């Protein structure tokens, strides 16, 4: 039976590492990600005869290119071998945490949401319609209290079930009209090219002005018309605020 690999992604202080510890117990290995000094934690556990590998990604607020942590997490999620992402959310601060969730969905990844610190949210009288939230995100939402071990069984079952699905059910991301026009044009330009990332997501990052993605595209042997299209976009729109339009679209 093939091992299943889970990656844990979440904001700092969301309880992600506590969740990693209670999933893997003492079966852990700590090192560094290749080429950087960012800590890499890996572990494993067995559930009903199935071996499950777990990677604890660096705590991040977004999948931008503003820190080594973000670049490490983003590159692993896009090109790594995880079968499913468990997105750990602080239930007592859900609005801030859902920004990362929106970006994971934007990537078209299979995710399960661990609505962690559910006990803290309850103390603050924060209530959730779990069924509706799951419907909106097109992903299972499992309330957990990692430091007490609550929700572990349901979370593991949901993650293993999602890992076995052929593809993610990604809800459509509706961008502001000003950005959507350029994203659509850029996606058409990039579609069918030999890219390390999906064309739609790459188009969003180009319009957003992501320096790391632009550098990656410049180094690829892309047709002249594609490189010219990317260069012309930034030549004529470098002062436009599409980054803010994309960010606002994720929050909405």
C-alpha cells in the first residue's frame, strides 16, 4: 500500500505544530529545507494499516514571495509530493486565517481545513456553520483542539479520503473586473506552455506582480511572443494597483 503524504499549512500561532506533534508523536525528524536555513519537520503515523507521512510547513500568512518561509511553503505546495494539504486555521481569528485558505484553493490543491482552537472560539462565543463553511470552500472543515487531541480521528479520516480523490473541487475565485481582464489574457498567453506551475495560478501571480514568479518565467525557454506579452504587461501596467485588486478579491 502506497504511503499517503500530508502537508500542514497555516498561520503562525494557529496550533499547526501542536497538531503535527499530536499526529506524529515521537516519530519525527527535524532538518532544514534544501539550500536554506528554514527548519523542516517531518514525521509519520499509521492509521488502520495505512502509513501516513506528514510535513510541517513553515508558518506563513500568505503564499507570496516576501520571505524564505513563504517561498519554501509555496514551492513545496506547488511542486512537492503531498497528496493533500491540511490547512490549520485559528478558529478564534478565522478572517485573517482564511486569506491563506483562499490562496491554497486558488492553487487548485486538495485541502482539508482543521478549524483549530475551537475551544477558544467557543469561549469567545464565536459560532460556525460548519456545513455551510465546508460548502463554500468545497473542502471538509473539521473542528479540532490540537492540544487536547480533539478531532484527530475525524481529521485523519477526512484527509485520507481527500487524498484518494482524483482531483480537488475548487470553488471559482471571482476577481475584480480590473484584474480579471488581465488575468484572463495572461492565462491565454501561458496556456499550453511548459510551466512549473498551473497556467491560471501563474497568470494571477504575473498580474499581481510577484517578483519570484516573473524571475522564474524569464529563465524559462518560452516562445518570444509569451515573454514579450509578459514584458509588455509590466511595461504598460507597472503603476497600476492590480496587486491590491487581487488581494481584495481573495478577502471577498
